[in-house]
C-alpha cells in the first residue's frame, strides 16, 4: 500500500543553447516521502529544481503535481499550488527586514492560496514563530545583509517553509553549517515531514542525505543514474564510479 | 497614523495651503505653484513604478503629453469640465502604460526603460504629424469664461492640481504600507525570488505601470488651459523626463515623502533659476544634482536624514 | 505612371551608406550594452560631443576632421575609462546598476546636451573638408562623398574591432567577461579592468562616430536624441553583442529610414527607429542574429 504520487516528472529535458543541462529525467515522489537528490557539481540539480518550480521552463517532458500538469505555469502559480523551494545561494530581499522577508510568502503564497486575509498582527506572529524556529528571532528587525552566511541560509529555508508547501525542496540548505546545526535542521525537516510535508533534500553532506532520505536520486551530467534506497545507492557501482569516487 | 487619519490630515493640509495662498495677492505665485504641484504629482507617479518597483520610466513626457493632448482633442470636439478631462487623460495614459508594459515587462528591466524612451519619441512624432491637434504649429486653447467655483482661472487650476497632488500622495502612501507595497518591494529587490515565493510579478508590474501612467496623464490634462498655447516642443519638453526622475532620486525613492521633498525643493529652485539665470542653466543644475546625488547619496535626502538619526541614536 | 526607380535607387543607396555610418555609431553600444551589460544611454551625447570637438578643431585650426578623430579617439578612451571607474565604484559594486546606474547615464546625457547648448547655442555647426561637398556619379546613382567617406571609415572601424575582439588576448577577454567573469578571474584577469578597457574603447568609437556625423550633416545639441533610438534599435535588432549583426541591422534601418523619408517626408524619421525597436522587443527580443 503506497501513498498517492505527489510529483511526477516524465522525460524532462532542458538545454541552454547547445548545452544539455538535463536529459530525459524521470522520477516520481509520493506524498509524505523523504527523497534525497545528490550529484556532483554541475550535474543539473539546481536546473532541475528551477524547472520544477517554474523559474525555468523545461523544453520537453511533463511535470505533474498532484495529478495536474504544471508545465508552462509561472513560478508564483506553482508556489500557490504547493511547491516551495529555498535557493542554493540565498536571495534575500535586501531592503526588507529579516521578518518582512517572511511576510512575502505569507502574504503572497499562503493568503493568496487560501483567500483568507490575515491581519497584520497574525502575520507578525507567524513571522516571529518561524524566526524562533530558526533561531533568528532577535534579528527580526535587522536587514538581511547583517546576517552571517549561516543565518542567511536559515532565513532562506524559513522563507520556503513560510509558504506552507505540500512539497518542500531544500537546495543545499545546510552548506556551511556545523554538525550540530545540521542535526538541528534535519530534525526540523523530519518534524515538518511528520506533519505531512513531502521533502526533497538536495545536499552534499552525505550522512545527512543518507540518514534523512527514504529514497535517493542520483543525477550525473543531466541524467538520472540511480533511484533507490540509500543503502542500495551507496553500493551501486555506477554511482560509486561517477560520484562517490573509487 | 492609519490611512483614514492620513487622508484627513492631507486634506486639511491641502486646504490650509490653499487658504494661505489666497492671502497672497501675487498671481505669479499661483503660476509657479501650479508647476511645483504638477511636479509633485509627476514625481510621485514616477516613484510608484521607479522607486517602489524598481522599473525606470524615461517616458514621463509621453504619458504627460497624452493627457494634455487628449484635452486638446476634447476641447475641439466638445466642452467638458476640467475634472472630466483629467479622468479621460488619466484613462488614456493608463491604457498606453498598460500596453507598453504588456509588450515589454516580460523582458529585463532595462528593455522596459528603453521602450519608454522609444514611446516618448513615437508619441511625439505622432502628435507632430497630427494636424487635428495643430501638429508642429501647436494649438490655441481658450480658457472658459465662466470660472468654476470662484475668482480667477489660475487659482482654479492651482486648486485642481493641489487636489490631484493630495490624491497622488495619499495613493503612494497607501500603497507603501499595504500588501501591494510589500509585493512591489520584493520585485524591486529580487524579482526572481519574489516570483518564487508567490508574488505575481507580471501582474503587479502592469498595475504599477498603469497607475503611474494614469497619474501622469491626469497631471497633463489641465496643461493646455494653463499655457493656453500648446505645441509638441513644450508638451514633450525633456525637462519633464529629467525632473520626474531627479526629484524622487534626490528626495528619496523608498517613501512617499521623498518625491514630495524633491519636487518642492527642485521645483522651487527651478522656478527661481529660470527667472534669474536661464532655463538651460537651470536644467543643467538639475542634471548635475541628479548625477551628484545618485553617486553620493543614493537614498536621497530622506536617506541622509535617516542616516543622521541612526548615527545620533547609536 | 512612371515609377520613380531612380529616386528609389538613390534613396536605397544613401540609406545603405547611412546604415554603414549607423553601424559606427552603434558599435560602441554593442560593446557597452551588448557585451558589458552597461546601459550607457548617454552614448549619443558623447557622439555629439565628438562632433563639436571636431568642429572646434576644424574651424579654428583648420585640421581635417578625420585627422582630428585620430587624436580624439585616445582622449575619449581615457574619458570612457574614467566614467566606467565612477560607474563601477558607485553602482556596480553596490549592486545598484539597474535604477541608479541608468539614472546616472541619463543624467550624463542630459548634462552633456544642456552644456553644449549653453556653450554653443542651438545653431547648426558644420565642418569644411575636401570631401564634404562633391559627389560621385555612377549612371543615375549619386554618391555624395560626405556619406561615402564616413561609411568607408565606419566599415574599416568595424572590421578592425571585430578582428581585435576575435584575435587579440584583450579582445577575447572582453568577450569572455560577458560570458563568465568568474572564469576570467581564475585566469588572473580582473573583470573590472577588462570592462574599464572595453568601456574606454566604446567611448573612443563614440568620438570617431562624432567626427563622421558632422561630416555627413550639420550638428546641433539635440541631434543626439534622434540617435538614442537608432542605437538601441540597431543593437537589439542585431542581437546585442554581435558586431556583424549590428552592421546588418544598421544597414536595414538606414535603408528603411531613407526610403520612408524620401517618399513620406522626414518628419516620421525619429519614430521609425523607435518603432522598429518596440516591435523587435515585442516580437523577437533576441534580434536577428541573437543567441
């Protein structure tokens, strides 16, 4: 008995001029699953995320979310449908305060989706909640440029969570974190997952990916070369050769 | 201060300005004051798209002149009261703004800016070649003999522009503090990220462009009655383009107060300079101030004040 | 009715000659906007500045305009380098190119035009040179030397630049900086230094174009405004950083302008370039030869 498919990617390809970034990528993610995505630098992971979220449009293939084909939909519509992502290189809104950075997804993703207009007080409260979750509560009124690299990554993840997604794609959210911080974020993601949020984790920190994921996808040079349980992926000779090194 | 309170305060302030000005028996004051009020509207309108949303519009003259020339067209066809002319002028400019945006806002911001430059020239060329509104020779407008409300037609124009200025400022402030304002800021700061977190960027940009264009058109509608002789050279004067950019950038682009300060300051300086030195020299001053502020004080006068207060608190 | 073939042919020829000149006007923007992503809308103002300097040198010292341009080019190069340095420190570094950088160049455009009006007034100025008057006659075709010479110089300029960009190290670094500034840095080349060099080059071409302009037609300060549209229309239509593309687009525009002007009158000219630009942006923003 398996959960219904939330995300189905069929035959996705993306080119930049002559360069093929993604080729015939196929995979699906079930509701409530925890999926890891690994691959060497330049293998197309971020391009894949961009295509899923609508920041880029795929040339061929179909992306289905909750049964609905979402190709061609602009990113803001996909967010409202329930896909949210954090950016690998944080892109905060520089002239807004840290707290106000969270206000944007709350106003434009959550409120827009439900049609409910929360009051300023309610939104302020929610911003505060999310910031506390990330340990950034004391920085709420500061400009994002004052944050450290690590804090900015946490803000980035908080923004994605603020959008209340059904599918959360965390793109290298843990880069540069200390081991205990990595554990904190993992614990947070697990808690979110327990509440029903499907998560795709893109990471280079192997122990995090392997311990967190129920299933791991491996992307090399734009192609999916493995799609199995973590322990099987680690033993897959093709993966070892292409990515983990001999 | 809540929105309702602000509207009331602005209305009271406006009434006070007008009341005080009635005590001045110098007609030149109303002439000059009209120009300054006009610039308050233009600067505020520009800032909604430029300062709040981050899209530069070089074609203020086009939107402004379309408002002016729609009044000329209507003047030749039928007699309509000024407020109606302003609504028509605003509607036409708003539609053109929407159209320009629709064609170019899906591209990068610089293409929009260049397109607005193009628009100014295209519209000017069309007007120059349109004999109905006088073409290059211009058109003469007679002010109505009956002055609505009271006294002097120039005072009436002053009042109308004062009301429009208050409306523009209230609009800007309301946007600034609203959900829409956050959306605009997000687009300005990082459009890609804004889109990725749910902001319907194209829709909001079109809204900003339309609103900005409409306000500029409304500011232009009374112009023929102010100058009584309108020709393309004066209607499309480059001064409008540079002033509508310089005033917000010098005053401060992040808040409604910036364009107000910029317009009052620069507008007054220019009125004085035009009379004492020359109009070309006065434009040179504006250009130099623009470049200077943009390099040295990117957040304008408002920014300088904020810096000063923050330093004192620290 | 006798179709005015001769008129059409002459209009077409002068259009192509003009187009060749337009390419020289645009090549600077193809570099600054197409390759460096710097929206220098003040470029036409610098061209007019070049025209006026040529005029001064020609009318007071009797120096041939083309000779003057050879001396002006290095001076404009230095000016370009200085302007880029200010732009870089004030805007690029702070990440504020989009709003404030644009306003900066708009301010420069404005200041230059107004300063020229204050110094020279609005009278038309022209240069005297042996090739400014006579024309070549080929059958029914009339080739005014004052257009032929600038067109020829322009083609030489374009060819030289294209070779420079494709063959020399500095040239290829310029092409590289638009595509991959990080890789460039890894090679030990500072992107801002290359950009400064390229921007200087861009302004140097403006100076030369100014000389060519005043050979073709008398000049007054607001003439620059007509060229803003042409320059960006050609740049976009030609596919941004492509020099060959700019040449093709320039000739196309010159042709259309000349034929329209001959048959419908010159008062529509300013709108043609901008109209072309708007249509290109709406329909095919990548241009004819775009990536």
